């Protein structure tokens, strides 16, 4: 069967989002402060940029001479035009005429193109990841199988999830949102340390008072702590039976994470800042991570399954990172989770799910109780180009 690549297209997408309504959830975990140009603002309490009032991402389509179209997506919450330009200028010409059903070969070809120049992460690998999802979508369509089957699954047919952040102007509001979700069957939540540690601990206390041991709680520190404050914070989390402490220190600090892991019994979770096995291996070797969180929009399926296998060799589970994204990213995370024996839980944001489904011909399952991977061939999604067109930059 001939499936040679004839066209690769990338779109920078910008969709309005009610930041006030979603404040405290994944993608908008913290209050925003000073402007950084027209489209972005700094977080109030730490140095990270966020889109001021939009969801930004990159959608990719790959066409073949056999008439198939694969859909992919690169994680691009800031400056999606950069990722698009990498695809248009560098990667698209490299892919024309290549075998569309060879994801390993394509990943290797693209990574090799700029490897010796030091381009082994950031926007470049994000662009690779988006293309990779489209290639796997094509593989599934060509062989009439859902992607999780091609990855060797399913290892499970239902996927335990957790809600990533609670929205609300006050702790009381966030507890009420949790109460509504628990009534729907949700049993796990992540809380962001968006302000000072004391505020996060107060929210955890309120949730424990409301639900006792019936829910699991995780904390994302947003890379804001240093060694001494992280150790104190971790001790406070241990007393509150928190399931993991995510992103406690600066992402480059492997030794710091390893030292912290030795000082606390709270599992440390990292992963969203990294893209390849080369970046993650030192964390595993130094026992600096207890839960690995690969991001499909940054590592694609090809590298994410290697990350999962690498983590398994160190007896570390994975909990895929799913933040701001549309259908291809959300679907890819479902397929990876279903096909991974050391999968733990899947990050979910019902508000993002609702935005993603607006642009799909058939919606993905929503909620954060127990999801199932799509059963249609490929990723199981089709973007409605007429609906996404008004939001293309």
C-alpha cells in the first residue's frame, strides 16, 4: 500500500477562553499580572508567561498520495507561530515523498536534521511531536485500527483520571466545584500552588475536611520552590496524605530533585518540561522522579512510548500531562494511556475537553471519572476545518 507524504500543513490557532472562569485549572493555574505584549501576561507570583485570554495551539495535517489525511497537534500555549514556521520552512520539505507509515523513521529523520546544532528540545521537538501524532493517525487509518492497538494495547479499557485544578474565586468556591464533580464520580484532584504555600495548604485542608480520605489529592508547585522550602512543603503535604508533589524545583535541577526525593516520602512527579529520553534518563537514574508525566504535544507518541518504557524499567508509573490542547492531543493521551502497562492516571480538564469538542466532527468522551480510548481508526478524531478556520492566525 502506497502512502507517501504529499503535503504537510500547520496552522497556528488562537481560540478565545474565559480566563476568569477557568482560573485555577490547567492552562490558567494562577492569577495573571503584568502585560508582556498584546497577547501574553506574566503570572503574578512567579516568572512564567501565559496567554492573556486565549487558548493557543498548533494543528497539523499530513496528506498522502493514497488520499488519507492525518491530524496532529503540537503543544504551543505561547507563540504557536514559531512552531508553525519550523514545520513550514524546515520539516515539511524534508517529509515530501517519505513513507507516511513509518513513524520511527520520520522521528529519527527530523531529530537528526538539527541535532548536532543543539536543537534537541523546545519549539523544534514540539513541531516534531505534532507531526508525529499526525503520522500515527495515518497509520491507524491505513491499517483500520485505533492507535492504541498499533501501540500494543489495550492494556486496559477504562482509564482512571484526575481533575487538573479547581476553578473559583475563593477556597469555598473551589470546594463547591469539587463537590459537584465528586457527585459525578470524580475521585482525584490536583491543586496548584499558585500563590504562597500556606494558601495551597489551606485549600488542601478544606478539601480533606469536605471529603476526608474518599478522594486523592495531588499538588503542582509550578517549579516555584527551592530546596529548603520544598522540603518543608513536602512535609506538610505528607501530613495531608497528598499523592504526589509535581514540579517542585526548577526543571533543570536534576540533583535538586534527587536530593528532595531522599528527604520526603511524598512521590515527586515531573515530565511536562521535557521531551526526550535523553532529558528524562538522568532523573530516573538518580531516582529523582516517582511519577513521570510525558506530554503528547511535546513528545509525540513515538517518544512518549519510549519514555513510558524507560520509566517502566525503573519501576516508575506514568501519568500523561494533558493541559491546554485540542482533539489530537487529547485523543493521543487516551491512546497512550490505554496501551501502557505502567499507566497510573490521566490528567483531565473538562473545560478544555469542551473547547476541543467544538471543533471535532465526532466528540471525544468528556469528564474525569474513567475515560476510554477512541475505537475508530487512527486517533479517532477528525477536525472540522470549517469550524476551526475563523481561529487560525
